[in-house]
């Protein structure tokens, strides 16, 4: 079962990759670290933030080390979290 909600992400970019989907359209995958805690132990984990369609051009300008500030659709499925960019905020 998957759940979704809109969230504001403000995180340092760890990696950026531009790729092609199966239909030959570009998309951008950004990896940011997200802080989590489990039984009182804090840790960071890399999570993917994807840009599709009209958000691709702005996302292609992002670089490793930049700060990503974006409104995203947060999805969680089988314990894995991912984000889809709805709007990049300057």
C-alpha cells in the first residue's frame, strides 16, 4: 500500500543524474539526504527526488552541492520513500 502527501524539501543535493525514460523523454533524478531516527538513533539516508515533464528543464540546472528547495509529492511504498518534484522554489 502506498501513501502520498505534498511536502516542502530543503536539502543539500548529493548527486544529480539526467536519464531517458522508456518513451525517450528526459527526466532528472536528484539524491538528497533525509534525516531519520529509529529507537532514538539518528541517521541520514539518501532518497531520490525525481523531476518529470515541465520540471525537467529547471532540474537540469541543479548541481551536486546545491540546495534543493522544492514542493514535492512524497510517496512511501513498502518502507521506501521517494519524491516527485511538483515545483522548484527559488
